[in-house]
């Protein structure tokens, strides 16, 4: 049996605990960007179609533009800002996108990085076909696909090195 | 170090291009902007190279009107080719001056000085650049004679150089325009007129009749409604509040006039008023055609495209007491400043436009428009205002890449092109700022701009030519987009020459070379064909393997930009390979090899990236993209029905950069896009013998063209599911539109039973806590508050409309309000209503209220419920009178119904069953009244029992699926599944609660776990007898033909319903193959879910789904529902077409 639903929720974002009002049904993306100043996740379509807003919830990708804050109570959220080491060293996936220049304008970059991270958690050494398949719901309009695919391959190598 | 004024380098009119500070750091200024192509890095390389500085000691400032020179809009790939020229000369001027000063200071001959990393050395002594600043405020004028560094000495230019903006972008620290925050900033949301995407006609700026500010003034965060002409917007403290207010604001607009028939694009464009401009009259076209052996006439059609920036436009404006500051993602900061001056009446110098990077734009999108929006709202409220357009606003209103028509007539004589006539229509202009149009600051007359002439002359020697551009105003808002008119013009040139080569029986590459006079172009064609492995051919090769056809295509172009005759940017050639499924018409672009001659290469990685980007983007444009229109406006509002190329569709790309280090650098931002359409069309011809002359080459168009050419019809396994059996539908229709379960006001005016007197109920304090807790659980199990609370209304105060086959009734107020609720009801009156369906005043209650179930309740539960309900918060709220059809409003009808269908008796335990089973049965059959929704009803709306009991029904458009009998068993329902579902709303692999059932489960969270287990035990017993050994497997999805609806599913639905990765948090919890909305007898439930989405109750850990009512048309929704049925329930009959 549960009591009445609480009007605020507690959630962990990039390791820090936050209390967020759930009553007004705002989307996680708005809260991250407008209230918490975490602007790595981008608004692209508001309908989960483009992937620019992707964050990780308990390590799994989520489209923050359609995820009400009430749905992340007690969850662990990671945004693009939370990937690098505290000393500034990039996460291997970020490092790979830097080396392979996996961005032109960079607006879709957040979603590409976050989704690649989730892919590599499941499939540490993906084939090119698996990379293409995993990223098929992340839109890029600049046509950076070649570099993004290369970045994801490089990310798998760097993650392998780190875990070796 | 003491602060020293920097040393600047300016042009003759005093515009600063470079400044050197005392630390030796150089800042370059360029009026162009970085559209995401990396020109910021390339410009830094140019400056650092000329000054022998490490790259990190150069900063570029781009497109900031108070600091950078006005160099026009960032278009036509001119930044490197045109705008970098004075910058490089400024750097050379500075270098020469610094060397001169060092010579004097070091007392050394100039040739003895060496420069290394921004320091000038002679023997043991050295001076930094910053040390050579002499007088404060001094500046140098650009010396056009200052010697430029020879290419042979380059060490940065031509080298792989990482993008300088990337490290910040990778950690979320780069400040895109969308990320700009200004102190005191509030948020605006625009309300656009109904003539989306239109820019001329007397209705533009004059269609707003009125709006009702009072209706929204109390909404949270409200600051103001701002109106000027047809400009309308809401300002609020928070962005989501501004949007909510804007969407709630009642507005009246005049109905806009229709568009011409955009379905007949070619006919409509040709019929518009246009001014012909003849640009090339070499020889005599008429004589040339007369003298030809073979003459072909062809028409090529190019569709409207979206720029489709991934980030909808955003801007922040601060009116700043009449000295405005605008933060923008514009491509044209100086042009925008001029527009804002016109909008506000301020001199341009008073306005400071600060450019931030935006999402890649590829041309004129809404970035400038949103600046006007923000400034109007900031001026009105006196605070900085940020405006973020929605995806729909951006998509509907962006000036599109224009449709274009090319008519070609050409002749072949003695195996060579002898005559070529081209007429082209390009209905586009520069996209006047929307705020100027909406406010009436500029007129709403049509504005043609002559930009249809890019690469309008084919790059071939032809003795007789007549090239005519028909200049015309936009039909819908349109402006330049990557490749501008050069891409469609080249589609015509390069397809036509391919046709001529085939007519001449010549290899397409050899045929082109025969007509090319320019040696650089010839070299590019030759090298590209050779390195790409071009196979010589004379006519189409028609290579086939089974139903697949394979082909190669060639095309080439020099992108010519600027006013005619224009300036040449880089030349590019494509060799591409396609694979075509001759049955489904799907074209796969498997490989693209691009050769490009861009003169000096500044950053080879940057050039290659631009080639890749051009290939992928235009491949998508050519194969799939087109804007569609209804009678009045463009129709697309999201990515759902506008397919950009995806990661799993992009081709392999190989590049060949022709080495020309001694030639000036040429723009590379668009060139590789220009041959795309023709190369792909030519490859399709090689594979199939079919010529595609209208883009995009969608599967539908390919199928039609292949059928016409005699290819086999679509195979059965790719066909849509068979048509439905009609008879079933008539029967199912009887079950439609039945009823929910609520206590409804008497259907009859005259009481058929005696009235029970009003009383003052016992005070709440007289009930024990245990009794009230028991009542609370009964109340939750009965889901009472759900039906007795109107949408947006006070809890339990009734007023929810219930549509029944016999009319509309409204649920009653069950709070203890003495006048309008149950506040004067005795227990006897309550008990009679609950068990016999008779209201306190003696009138009969309509059986939408499930008293037939409640009659079985125990006396203890009934009293506990009564007690608990007397403690609810009283709310005064009258219940509307029911509107019933005859004969249900006649006095005896309900009484007669009761006689037929109602047995008023307590449910007795079955001694043969366990206590838990009996408890579950009691809850399911009485308090829980599951049968009210889950049992089919007869023609008189009575629930059926026996074998039909709990075997599924449609309720208010929602499908309440079978929870008993063989169908439920086949879906896998057992005790564990029922228990999980009742406790969490989710039974793994079987179902997630949605719609009204989600609220039921949310209320069940108040109920003891043991009771939910008991319900599961009982329900499982109803499936057990009928249970198959194993549940029926989910049917395999049917293969679907690639249609517009298929693509809509892939674009809008697949992300959550066919997710690319396991465990996506926002994905659906139940596969569509098991969705009861898809397996329902009729499409209503699926359509409701698509339209309205799902919003799971807060108490349950279930997924939401966004609704698509605002994005999709009713036709699209109906088609999508039927697509889901055919794909995911192929074992069930198809739903009838709407």
C-alpha cells in the first residue's frame, strides 16, 4: 500500500541529489536546461524523434523531451556534462568523437555520444552494421554520419583499452 | 604586464580585421559566421599561417555586428573564397610591419630575422609580437601589396587541424544560441497565423480579428500578451508556461485563401507570373535544333525541401531602453540588423547583434525571424525575452528550399551535342523577415529575387544555346538552401547529357569529356572516373540479381554562385552505385565516390567532412524528401512525415581531393551536393533503364516507373494485409460506443420508486478509523473517483460526460455537499442506489452506473463505503441533466430493464473454493465491477454473462480486452501476470495499463496487496479451464511495403516501438504485437492513443506516450492505425478503411 503521491521527487543528476517539483508535469529536458543549467542535452523536436535530448537514466538512454520529471523519482541521471572525469579528462566516448571529429554543427552530438555509450555497454565491440542500427533513431542533418560511425568504432577501441 | 591598447589592422574604410594584443595574441574579425561547417577553424588557420603563430594564439570573432565588418550573408560557400581574402591580407600586412619594427629594434637586416611561434629572433636576441606594439591606439591599414606567404612554406594550411569548437561541444560547455541566458530573462512563445509559410497576399499581416487575453491572464507565470498586426505572442516567467499560455489563448483569425494546386507542382510553378531573363544565346537555338539528327524534350521537377535544422530557431533580445542587444543564430547578422532597424525605426548602429552558433542551417531558416519575435516581445515587456520556436513552428514557417522546374530541349548531331535550350523557374527570394511581414512594417506584395541562375549554363561546349531563367516570386516562403538553384539546374543538365550519351551510344564519361573545354574540369572528370573504378558503358547495363538491379551513375558540376555570371566555387564529380529492389521500388545508395577540385586546400579534414556532409544530406533530399501541402499551407510539422536520411541508410563515401596548392582556395560548402540528383538518377537508369526526372525518387515513384517499364508487380510477401471480412464488422459495431461505469442521474423525470427523505448523516467523528480505512479501500477498489471526477474538475464532484448508445449522461456529485451531493443521503438511500439503481428521490439510475455489480457487496463494505464517502471534501456542483433518446427517457423503461437484467442479491461464497478465491471473486464481481467494461453488452446495454463474461468489449473507444476465457489464456494471463498487473500496471510481456485502466490500477495502489492477489487468483481461475498448454506466440510482424505510412511509422513511432537499443527508458513497455489497441476489434482505441498519447498516473511506473493530434492529420492517424493492425496483428482481420 502506498500513501498519496508526493509533489516533489528526489533524483540524482551527475552524482548530485536534486529535489524537483513534479506537480506541473514538466519534461525532464526543460528542468535540466532551464532550472539546472545543464544545456548539453538539446531541444530538437519535443516528440522523441530526433534524439538530441538523450540522457541516461540508470545507464539506459532516455529521450528527455518526453520524459516527465515525475517518472525519474529515485533514478540516477547522467547528462553529457557528467561524463568526463573531475580532472577534465574526457570519457573514452567523448575522446573518440574528438579524435574522429564526429560533429559538424554539433547539435546532435549529445545524442550521438549518449547513445553510443549505451550501445557499447551492451555490445563492447560492435560491427559497423550494429553501430548504424543503434544510431538509426538519432538524426543528423549536417551529414556527419561517416564521422559519427568512425567515432563510435574508435570509442569501442578506447573503451576496450580502458577495460583491458 | 601593463595594459597596452592593441594594434589593429583595418581596411581603407576603417573596418577592423585583426588586432594584436600585448601578450601576442591575435584576434581576427569576420562578418561571416560558422554554420557548423568549421570555417572558424579554417579562418584561424589562415591567420595563424600568415603570421607564423601557433593556432591557439589566434581567436576568430564571427558575425558580431558591433565588432566585425559587414561582409554580407554567409551564403554561397564564400567565406573561404571571398571573406578570408582581406583577412589574410591584413595578416600579411601585420607580419610585414612587425618584421620591419623588429629590424630596427634588433638592428639587424631583415633577411637575418627568423620568426618562430610569434617571436622574432636575431642571434641570441628575440622579441615577441606583443613587444612590438608602439603607441596606444595605433592601427595599420591593410597593404594590398604586403607579400603573402608562398604555398610551399605552409605548415598549418593544408594540414589536418582539429575543430576548435569541438572540445567544448563534447562536454556540453559550448554556448549555442539555444543555451544563452541573460540576467532577468523571461520567455516568449509565438502564436502564428493560420497562413503558415505564406509571405505574400493581402491577408499577410491583416488576418488577426481578436483574442481573449482575460482567458489566460490568470495562468501561472503570465506576464503579457503582445500583439502587433498579425504578430501575436505570450510572455511568461518560464518557457513551458509561455507555451501553455500561447496554446490556451483563444484567438480569432480570418480564413486564409487557398494555395494554387501544389499537387501539380510543375503546372502551378509554370503558371505563375514570371519575368524571363535570357542569359546565353550562343549560336542559334532554332537553327541548331533544326539541324540536329535527334532532338529530345525533357522536363525535370525539383520539390520543395526543408532546411530542417535539428534545433528549431532561438533568439534572445534585450530592448535595453532603446539600444537593443540581440543574441542570434542568424546566418546574416548585418542583414538582420538592418531588418530590426526597419522593424523598430531605430538606426542600425543602435542595435547590437551578437552571433552564437546554432544548429546547422544550410540556408535561410527561421533564425532571423525569431530575432524579430524576441525583439518585439522584449520591447513590449521591457525585459530580456528568449524565444524558442517549436519544431512545428520552424517546419511550417521556415522559408523552404524552393521547388524548381527545368524544361530542356536539345539536339544531337554527328554524335555530339549540337543545341541546348533550358528554361527554368525558381520561385524564391531572400525570405523577408517574418516580423516585418506580420506587423506590416513592409508590404505584403510578391517579391521576386533573381537567384534561379546558379550554374544555369551547362559546363559544356555546345554551338547553339538558349538559356532562360524565369524570375518569379515565391508561392510559399522560400529562400536559398544548400546548392540553391545550381542543384536543380545541374539535375537537368547532367541527366540530359546522360540521355544524349545513351542516344549517341557513347560512354557517359567519355561523352562529357568530348564536350568539356576547361582543362581543370576535364582533369577532374578523368581522375574521378578512373579512381572510382568507372566501368565504361554504352547504354544501360541492366545488371540484375534476382529482384535486385544494380547500376552506376556519373555527374559533374562547377558550382557557380553570386549574381550572374557569378563566381565559380569548387567543382565536384560523383560516381555512385545504387541497388534497386525492382518489386518494392526501394533505392539503396550504396557507394558514392566524389572527386573535387577546390584549388588550395586549407584543412583537408574539413574539406572531406564537407564532402561527406553534402553527400549524405543531398542523398536524403534526392531519395526521400519533399514538402507537401494541403489547400492552404505546408503540412509537415515534425520529422514524422519528412524523412531525412538515417544512419542505417547512408552510403559509403570515398573522396579524391585534386592537389592544386598554387591555385586560390575555392568554397567547398556546397559543391559536392550539386551533382547528387543527376548522378543517382543516371545510376537508376543504368540499373533499370528507367529515367527518373522528378525528385524525390521515393519507392512509390520508383514502383510506378518500374511498372510502367514492364517490371513485375509487387511480390505477395511485401504486400499489405488482405482486406477485412465485412460481416464481422457489423456485429462488432453493436458493441461499439457502450458505456463506462458511473452513477448517473436518473434517466426518467418521474420517480418510479418512492423518494427517501433527506437526513443529516452521522458526523464523521462517529466512524471508527478502522471503518474509514475499510471504506477507503472499497472506494479505491471501485475506482469511484475516476468516473465521478470531470476532466480538470474537482475530485468526486461528478460532471464527467458518459456517451451511451441512448444519449449523454453526466456522472453525479458524490461528495457530501448537502445540496448537490450526498450530504443529505441516509445510509438506506445510499444502499438502495448502490444495489437497485434508484436515486434518493426515487428516480431510476441509468445502468451505466454498475449497480448490478454493487448489489453483490457485503453490508459491512457498503456501510464502510458510505461512512468514508461522508468524510470526502464537500464540493458544490450541480449535475447536468441527461440528454436521452426515446424510449430510455420513459418512466417504465429502466424499471423494465431492471426486471429483465438485474438480480438484487448478495454474492454468496462458493464453499468448494478457497477463501482467497472467494475473496477475489467478491472484489472482481461486486466492488471492482470489472464486467462493466470487460464484458460485452447486449443490444439493451446489459452485460452478458456465462461464456461471454469478461471476454472483452469496446468502451468509449477504448478496448477492454478479454480477461477470462480462451482468448485471455492465449495472451498468457495467469495468476502471476494478473497480480503484477494489478499491483504495478504492468505484466511483463503481456500488457501495460493504458487509458482508463491506468487510472483504475493507480487507484488499486490504495488496496491491500492480499486483496490484489485474491483478485489475481480468481481471474486466473477464469482462464485456467480454457488455457492452452502454452500461450499463443506473438505473431511475427508482417513485412510491409515501403509507403508514406510505413515511413511515418519509422520516423515517428519506431524510436519507442521498434527501439534501436534494449532498455530505452522512454520506449514502450509492451511490444505492439501484444498491444490490445492493435488487437482490438476496431481501430478506435489505436486512433485515440495515437491522437492523444498516454499519460500514465503518477502513482505507477509506466511509460508516457506523446500524442500526435497536433502533428498528424486525421487521415494520417487513420492510415497509421490500419498500418499497425496489418503489421503487428497479421493473424487478425484488417480494419476497414475509414
